[in-house]
C-alpha cells in the first residue's frame, strides 16, 4: 500500500486498517497530545426524580377515574 500520509482519499485507508493502526501507534504527534477526561457539569436534581413519581401518581389517579367511569 502506498504511504498513508500522501493519500488524499480517506476511503483508501479502509483498504488496509492494520497499516492505519500501525501509523497511529507510532505517531509522534498523537503521543504529544494531552488526554483529558471531561465530565458533564450538570448534576441530576432530586426534584426531577420526585416529579417523576408525582407524574406516576397522577397517571394512576386518572386510570382509577377511568376505571370507575366504566
């Protein structure tokens, strides 16, 4: 396979995935990258969980009313 860096067509890379992985493993530029773990800033609120149970109670109430009407 020709040199991977000179190939302008990314679909050519799919023909030899092992060569791509070898290039990635020996890449100096990738080794210089700093990894960082990102976590979401928003935390689930307890009120959201409570509103779910309120909604379930409301649905049960409506179901009970429909059963009584039948």
